[in-house]
């Protein structure tokens, strides 16, 4: 037994050395690095693209400046004054670190517009200056929101204009102070005050301000990225969803006014709501624990995996769990001929003259592919680790991850959780590796092997999206096979398409284990039996 095991290890090493080339490895590393960089950079760009919104405002300012220089009018002079104040504060805003620049900039734009329009109308109410200013606007300028505000206010009641100006003046002062002091605390004061002023001056039923602003004022939080504030914000979201979305009655289901609009039956709708209730309770528990211990959480938002409660380096490194699809295609490109090539080149005769049984030789090839898969996955994960750390910091990657286990929140090192999920995600890929091996055993045409397996893999990678799209097709039998589970990110990250399949077909997050194990055993067993009794001359 000892000599057999030693021969098997030696053959595995020789087989790896024979198939493993530096060119293939470098090619795979380059592809994995490009995939990791593009994934993280694109997501980072999407999350930060909002800061470019004010560029259009700057163009408006430059246009107003040019128009005033070419043909100064009272209307253009006032508009230029408003633009200058806005961009003085906007420039200061761009230097801040504790404010959400894109959100604040848009609010500033309309707030300053209202402030200057009401101020001018109040100072020149029923005076010729106001009429002359409105008359000086060109036909194209009369469609400006600034002009419309001036026009409407000039025709309004003086007391109403005075009341609203008092409202905007207080808002303006708080916003100006928040920008000048780079203080989210002052900005939160502005938002809370805005609600009070709106209730007093505008309406008895104002828009409800999100509770995180009151929380920031109460706890004197001065940074919009403070962990406590972010956790509290999403704790309130989960709580509100849970409270405002009870399991619907049959009458409400028939009206179509439910979250589970894609479900075909009332029973499926109930199951969907039950799942979402558990998800919201889990989110509340994790974010509450994060508030109490000042820890970040990594909870994907159902239906949109890109936007987790807040983007951290953990969020982006989790995309490395989807590398199984990319790695499988790399193995298809570089190893489709792992068996058939032996017959084409005639080296199979030399292999089968060894004293070791055929099944040991064949097992060595499978071991080589699996080892290569994990090697590629580790290399790809290192790329994700580096790029995620460079964009979002390495601190989160070296910290804890919060897990909700049997109703209790526990902390585990993030990297341990990542590689645990990597091992889980690798089981379906191992099946496809065995499938690749089997097809290479039966088909002598390498191009045909690669093409067929690529089509099957592509179908499997987007299987859950296909199920969700083709609702009239019955996919029940497919879920008893390993093919739907190649892209395990659907399963691990609460993807909405997986939830649909979970409700409609009754699968769970562990349904993939048994089909994958059985599939691996069947494919390997059939391949070993066929190749063990196959005539070398016939195959060749």
C-alpha cells in the first residue's frame, strides 16, 4: 500500500510538471489580475461618480459669466451673484472629508437659488427694480428655474414671501456653516431644522426626515462615514421594511400590491415574505451589534448585490468568490486536451506500460486539475485582496466579519470566512473539472471539447437569471444536478434570482452539495471504467 501511494504521488508530480508551463500560468495570472482590477475599479467608479454631477453646474456658472460680460442685464447680474456664492461654497465643499459631496452639492444648488430669489423679491417687493429685472431676462432665460421662482414670488403675497425667506435664510446659514466647518454634525442640524421649519412655514404634513440625521445630532457625529451612523441608517431600513411589510392577505395578493410581484401563487408569496422577514431580522441583529461594538457589517442588499449597507474592502473582495467561472474557462482553454492529447501524441502507450494501474494514472490528472484550480483561485484572491485594499484600505480585510448563526451574532476573522466560502464555492467547480476530464476522455477533438464545455459553463453561470426570466419553463429537474450552481455568488450573496428559485422550486442554500458529490462520483466512475477497458489502438 505504501509503494502504491508513493507511485501515485510521483505520477501526480510528473503529470503536473508535464502539463504545467510557465506561459499558461502567466497567461492565467494576467487574466485573473485584469478581471479583479476591472471589477473593483468599475464598482469604485460607480460609487464615486456622483461627485462629478456638479460639473454641469460649473458649466452653467461659466455660461452665466460669459453672458453677463457680453451683455450685462439686471437679471444676469443677480444670477451671477447667486452662482458666485454657490461656487465659493462649492469649492470649499470639495475640500471637505466628512460630508457626502454629491448629495450636499445638489442641495446647496437649489437652496442657494431659493435664498437669493426670495431675498431679492422681499427687498424689492412691488418696486420698479423687480419689474425691470424680470423684463431684462431674455426669452431663453425665462425658462430658468431661477427666473420662474422670481416671477412666481413677485406675484405672491408679501407675508408669504417673508415667511418663506425666513425659512430659507436659516437653512442657508446652517448649510454654509456645515461646509465651512467640514462638519456632518452641522449638516445634520440643517436637515433636522429643515423639517421643523417646513412644518412651521410650509406645511403641516412635511416630508419625514430620515432618522439617522436626528441620531447624528443626538450623538454629535461629525463624519458621514462614521460606523455608528452607517449601521444605524441600515438598522432603521431593515426595521422599517419589517414593520411596513407584513405577510399580505389573499385580498392584497389579488390586488398585486406586494413585494413578491414575480410569484405565481399566494403560497409562494407567503414564502417570499417569510424569507424576507428572516433576512430583515438578521440585518437588524447584525447592524445593532455593529452599533454597539462599532464594527462594520457586510450585508448584501437583496436584489442589488453591488450596494451593500456601505462599501468596504470586504464587499469588493467578496467578488473573488465568483472567480470559479473565470477559472473554469481558463482550465477549458489550457487543459481541454488533458486526456485526448495523450492519444493524439501516442504517449498513452508509454503511460499504460507502467506498473501502476490505469485508474491511478487517471486520478493523477484529476488531482493536477484540482490543484491548478485552487492555485488559480488563490492567485485571483490575492489580486482582489491587493486591489480592494488599495481602493478601500486593508484594515477591513484584516478585521472581523459578523455572522448570524442560530439567532446569535458571532465574530470571525474575515479572511477565514472568505476562504471557508471559497471552499464551498469550489465544489461545483470541481464537478465541472471532472466533467471536463470526462469529455476529454470521450472526445478526441480538442476544439469540440472546449466549445461544448464552454457553452455548458456559460449556461450554468447565468442559470438562476435564466430561471427568473423564463418563468413559464419548468426547471425542476435541473436543480437535482450540479449545473445550476457553478456561480455560487448567487447562493452566497442573497441574489434576488436565487431567492425566486428558492421559493418556486423549494431549494435551499445547501441544495448544491448532494448533486455535486453524486455528479463528481458518477462522472469520474464512468470515465475511469471506460478508459480502464478502452483499447489504446481503437481510441488512437
